[in-house]
């Protein structure tokens, strides 16, 4: 599976893990020491995240039911809370720098291929 920014045609990630259960969503990236370009964690359902106890910053996208980005959070550092995005049905956590390097922005539409 790949995550593609349909608006600009660029690939955001190709190595994707989907966390659908409460335990997997809670665990998230907490046990990871590294997060490489091309990797992503999809939290579903999700409209808010935290980065407590994480060892590295991340980029985060909040996505609505139409696969449109409702909020981008580039370079979200450890021990932070995101806002609550009521229109979001899932969050995508990406290595920091992904949003900037792919020119991804709010309003873009994603394709899950």
C-alpha cells in the first residue's frame, strides 16, 4: 500500500502500518527508536494525538472522510498534544520533513493505493 498526495502526485509513504485497535493506537510509535522516510503509521479512528514519551519529532496529517487533509502538523516535537479535529476520521504519522519535502498542505486529497 502507498499513500499518495493526489493533488500533486507525490508519494508520502510506501511502508505503512495501520493501527485500528485501541491498544495499537495507544502504543503508536512509542516503542520505536527510528522512523525512516517512506514509513507511516495510520491511526484509525483518530482525531487527536499526543507525542508523550516519544524519542523523536514527527509530521502528522489529519484526514477527513473524503481523504482530504484537514490539518497538517509538521515537526511535532515530543511531549505535545495536538488539537482535536472533529472532521478528521484518521491521523497519519510520518517522519519529520515529509510534509515539507512533498509540498503537502491542508486541503490536499490523498490516495491510498
